[in-house]
């Protein structure tokens, strides 16, 4: 039986460290995209991001042509990155990278600090060291929940 973990949000990884000096211990969700599942080389995590130049570089070496700062539906800052229609149009890997008929590949990424924190966690969350620490945290949390229930507290919000 595989354990199902609650996932941390991008912003929480950064804000907890910046505001309180606390590292949150918990997993982040895996990449849900079809590219990550069927063609991992073309998952967004395999695009290089040059933050100073505000460009993304695809696994085939093409640089993005657009970088637009936006906000998502929840009001959080995001970045929309768009590649060249020409580069994507002639790319032999197009069908593994995008399902769009004529439009080029695009990415939606989070701010630099959130992006880096999230991808670092994704890379480390399956290591023995992380799992040991996470299991300790989960054990402590379980003890707190059982004690709160025993003393009549309705719930603990995370």
C-alpha cells in the first residue's frame, strides 16, 4: 500500500523560511503534465531557466521568445513563457513537447525563489534522508492529533 501525502504549496516553502526561519518538511506534488508522464525529457523541469535574461531554454536548446509576469486565479505571481512559433514548428520533437496544432510550446512557472525551492524539494523528497525526517515529523503530528482528540479538541488545522 502506497502512502498518500498532503502536498506543500510553492509559496509556503518560501514564506515559512523567509518569515519564520522554518523549513517545512513535507513532499510537493509530482509533475501532473502529460509530458512528464509520457515524454519526461520534455517536462517543464527539464527546461533551463535563465532568470537574469528572463528566458527559458528547451531540451533541444531553443530559447523562449516571450516572458510575461502575471498573476494566477488566486492572485499569486506567475510567469508565462512562450517559445517561437518558428522553432517549435520545425522541431522534430514537437509531438513529444506540445499537443498544440500550430501554437508553440509555452510554460507557466512560479517566481524564482518558489521555482527553485519547489524543484529542489522535488529532487530531494525521495531520498532516505528526507524520508527519515518526514517520518519523524509525521509521527510527532500523529501524537499531537491523538492527544488533542483525547482532550476534546475538535481538530488541528495544518
